[in-house]
C-alpha cells in the first residue's frame, strides 16, 4: 500500500532525526566513562521500536512519540 509506505517512511524519518539528535549524548557519556540512565536507554529503544506492528495509515498517524527524559 503506497499510503502506508509513505506514512511509515515519514514516521521513520522523524524517529531517525530524534535518534540522530541524541547521538551526541551517547557519545559524550562514553567519552566521559559515564553510563546512560536507564530512562534514556529505554527512550531510545522505544524510538527504535516505534514502527513495530503498525499495519494501517491510521495506526501510523496515531503514534505518539515517547517523551525524552
């Protein structure tokens, strides 16, 4: 379905931007020898999993992004 493919692409693009924007925090924590908080790790995992199980445009449009800790 073309509409679903486009909706999923848009969702992935937004998700990928949020992950890319937070990559510096991961890098800085590693450089300083600090551990990331479990809330931050969970937030990033939730972003990576956000497209799982979505089968309709309506489901994609109803996605609520998790709040960054």
